[in-house]
């Protein structure tokens, strides 16, 4: 132990300083807090205020599907940014405008596909998850409306990716923040029926998301087409550029990202199905635990973003030792922050769970499960940061393969096996099933660590 500590201290001068890492980290923390935690937690809080277990559980079950679709949607814009950025750097501005057309049609077609599948398959999805009839009755209208909101989400991401790719990151952030603000406003007005608006309950949340992304699309289009500096990118209306071969090319670039992101997202869907066997209260508890864990996990989410370009820059400067040291520093830095957050939240879990369950119908499960599950979160933040490190080195296919095989061939059968155990206590069984997610994270972390301990990841050609 002493030798390990001494070795780490000897390496501290390598890589970026902790001060510089913190400067890069805290803006990502704020962005993650707004985009990943604030909206879903407020949504859950307002729906929880309706004091209906069936309605809250329907939201939780639908959120796992929506989260998967969102992760799937993120892949196309990431690939589009790489193409647009390359053309912008080469000053081939007209091609950037054409690329926006290709990205637009790709996201629109995928958005329509998911809308049709979810709209007509909403009943089948809830039945497959195994939820109660009351929960299905509450959730189907919400999921159908939300699928239209997801169509708008798909479409908006192409515009935001275009601006980011031509080195304008501020405007997409501002537009996204405005969108979040609009969602929060209409969520507050429509779910409980405040300020004279009708009380729409869960459907109000779906309508709020439709209004949100409608504004994002309109604001993005207005900005892109009215900004004088952007006229060089367009010789005509961008929607006239439709190339099936380029759409296929975008999909070909995107599929590793799609598999990587959706593998983890689908894990939550599978856990929901396993937990549903224990009743509505267990599904509601999963929604609360997931949101609270995600809030506690914010430092790790921000660190996972930062480590990508910290590693990328060091390897680009031919400094693999600096890249390795950066990984160690970020792991240590994140471990301290996540541990402090989890301890504080575990000590106040009774008050936190009451925010989402004011009638006390399922918070007993949350109160019992959260402190225990928090002990296993260490596995998740380690794999998340190691995966980000490999992505920074361009080793994206290794991350994809590990996540795919681990989620489908380790987590899925493990969670299923745990769901069959004849355990009478709902709290204990819930803890075991939910913990399988973090055991899977530990499995992935072992493979990522093994990869990083080698040298191949440092020499990936991009």
C-alpha cells in the first residue's frame, strides 16, 4: 500500500494539474446537472405530487424506454459532427450545409421510425414489461405522446450538432437551456394544473416535452438562417439535400456508438421488467433510486466527459505517461466527490424519498435500498471513467464490444436469475436485482482496466 502511494506521488507532476482538471470539470458538472438530473427529477417530483402509485410507476417504466431512445438518437449527431467539422476545417463550407441536410434527413427518418414503433407498440411494451393494468392505462397515452416529443428531439439534435461542428458551442448551450426552462415551466403548469392551466397529470409532462423541442427546433433554424456568418454554408434550402448513400454512410459511422450507448440504456429496461414482477411499488422505487443515484453520480458524469479530451490531448502530444496519470488523478478526484455525495444522501434518504412519495406508499423500499446500493456505485464510476479514457484514445470499438457482451450475456441472465429467487422481502429482492447493474459495471471495469494496463489503446489510429 505504501509503495502504491509513493508511486502515485512520484507521478503527480505528470499530466495536467488537479487545478487545471478542476477548471475543465466544473462547467461539465453544471451542464450535466441541468440536462441529465434537473429535468427528470423535477418531472418525478411533480408526478409524485399526484400521489398515485400507478401514475408514478408508469412514468418510471416509460422513462427507461425514452432514455434508450435518447441514447440511440445521440449517435447520428456525433457522427455528423465529425463529418461537418472535417469539411469546415478544410473550408469546404457548402459541403457543411449539405452535411446538415444529410444529418437532418437521417434524424427525421429515424425519428419517424421510433415514433411509429412506440406509438403503435406502447401497449405491447407495457405488457412485455409486466406492469399492472392500472399502470398500463396511465402510461400508454403518455408514452404515445412522448414518442412524438422524441421525434422532435431526434430532429433538433441535427441542428445543434451542426453549430457545434463549426465551433459554436455557446449557442447550442443557450438554446438547450432555454428549452429546459420551457419544459420546466410547462411541466409545472400542466402536471398539477397551476395558474389556471388544466390538470393533465402525466400527459402534461409529454406535452411539455413537445413544446420544449418545438422551441429548440424553431430557435435553431432562426439562428442558423438569420446569422450572416452562416450564409456561406448554404447555396439553398438545406432540406433539398437528400442522399440515401450519405445517410447510409452516417449510419455506418454511428452504429458502434449506437450499440455502446443503447447497451447500457437497455440494461435499465431489463431491470424494470425484472423489478415489475414485485409489483407497482418496486417500479416506483426504481425510478426514485435511479434519479437519486444519478444525482449523486454527477461528479463522475462530468469526469467521464473531461477525461476524453484530457487523454486525447496527452496522446496527441506523444505523452502516454501523462495520459495514464490523468486517468489516475480523475479517478481519485471523482472517488472523493462521489463518496461524499453518497454519504450525505444516504444519511438524509428519508427526506429525499419523501419528495417523490409524499403519501409514503413505496419509500420504505427506497430507504432500505439506497444506502446498500450506494456501496456498489464505485464499480460504475470506475468503468465510466475508464471507458471515457479509451474513447479519448479512439478505442471506441473495445468499449462497444465490452458493453454489449457484458450487458447482454452477464447482466441479463444474472438479473433474471435473481428475480426467480423465492425471497419474500420486497426490499431485499429489489436490492439484489438492482445491484446486478453495478456488478455488471464491475465486470466491464475489469475489462477496461485490463485494456488500459496494456499499450495497444495508446496507439489507435484515428
